[in-house]
C-alpha cells in the first residue's frame, strides 16, 4: 500500500505540471530591438506599473521615478531608438501562449489596474515641446475602434464594426493575407479581433504613405491593444478550434507587423508584445484625450498659477549657471591680460599703432 504512494504522488505532480503549462503566463516579449538596446535575463518579474518606465528608458527619456527592474541595461547616451511599439494582447486565463519569435522575454506580475500609456505619452510630449513626435494609442473600446493621435490623417480610418466589416472585404485586408481558419466575420466576437488587427495594419499603411510624420528628430511611440482574443474565448470556449485559429492569426500578424516596423524605421525601433491576463474584467487601458492638456492650461491660467517645472530644469539650470561663470572668468582674464600688457616696441599694440605703418 505504501509503495503505491510515491507513484501516485509522481502522477499527481505530473498532471499539475501539465495543467500549469497550459495556463497563460503573463510576460513581456521583445520581438525586436536595436543592437545598442540590451536586455538581460531576469528572473524577477516585471510589474505592470513599470512597463512605461522600461519604454522610457529604451527611448532615452527620463522617467519620474527610478526603474527597479534590472532586465534592461543602461543604453548608449548618443544612440536611442527612433520609435517604440507596444502591443498589449489580452488573453483569458488557461489559454495557450502565443508562439512568438523573440529576442528576449520576461515574466510580468500585475500590480496595477492598467498600463498608463496616456501618462507616458504626455511625458514624451513634455520633453520635446518644440517638436511634434508621432504619438498614437489605439484600441477597441465600446464597439468603436478608437485611435488617439494629433494627426488628423488617422481619423479617416474605419472606426465602427460596420465600416470595419466592409474594410475586411478589400483585397489588401488582413483576412486576405493571413489564414483565418474557422473564424467568421459575421460573428461580432470574431469581427472585433480581425478588426483590431486591420486597424493596426491601416495605421502602418498610413504612416508608410505619410512619410513626413517620420521626419521629426524626436522618438515616436505606438501603443496598440488587442482584446479580441477574450471575446473569441468567451464565445467559443478556450479549448475550441476558433481560439486556436485566432491565436495563430494573431501570432502571424505580430510577426509581420514587427518586420514592417523594422523596415519602416530601418531597424531603429523597439517592438514589445505584452501578454496579459485581465483580472475578472477587461484590463483598463489608460488612454488620453489630446484636448486634456489644453483644457488644463486654460483652467490654471484663470487662477494665476505658476507653471510646473520640468524634470530637466535642474540640468538646464546647472548648464546655464556654470557656462556663465566660465565666460565671466574668461572675460576677466582677457581684460586683466590686456590691461597689464606692456606696449613696447616688440608688442602687437605698438606695431599696429605706429604712424609708419599707417603711412605705408
């Protein structure tokens, strides 16, 4: 009787291991990064609240607080990526992971209600006030494909399920270039997923045509959210063939998207895929309205409030202060030397003021 216990224990542990291997593991997958952006293996999970800090460090932009995570090494001071692309893929618990080709991947632990993309983009815009970087946040929200950007050219893209359904019938649509398997566009759950992928592809196509948006020297930021896998899982079940086909579709699309961004930015881009399991309800995507900054400024000026200092203020202040001190010391030294110069016959002052040279 006792000899059977070890065998039963081994079988029990094996079953638990298999079941845990099938569950979705939250992680950040880096599908592309330039050579000067170095990631290292890290067992410590990355907190969702620090994802925006990782993006800030990859772009060489200071964040409001230090990054405690050690998976990203200090980058080059003279080189930084021209763009960062973050794709947040929301998956149901127990769903099989996406088989993504990657340069690095790290476990992720959820410690906040959502990813503060709006705060990150506001910080980027505040650091480059004189420029107009391409900042874009896109996702499917309340039956609307919402694209937040200061460029009006993106407003022409399909933003409703009906318009997106018509867009998917075009020759250059996502379902024409990728295998959809058992997915059906007549179902709202399947249509939402394919519409999200089509939205990302349309954004890419628009940027490729409007190359003037890439001329800014400041880094660009893209944030996309794919939540359609949740709807497909809830509609058909997480073990259904539709979920498997949907996962394969998303995987193939993300591979193609990575290659297109590499070509668009000539390899000078970081592409990250955040695989996350929302707790009970859909993970909150903290977007921003591009009108909020203007409204805040209008309200604060009525109270005669002083403007907030930028985090770069101490650096700029020290550069100006010590530059003025050095210039003052140099000017004092020059004046002191000229004042005490002996205007003898062998000096340049004597030679330039003699009457003989003037007559010649």
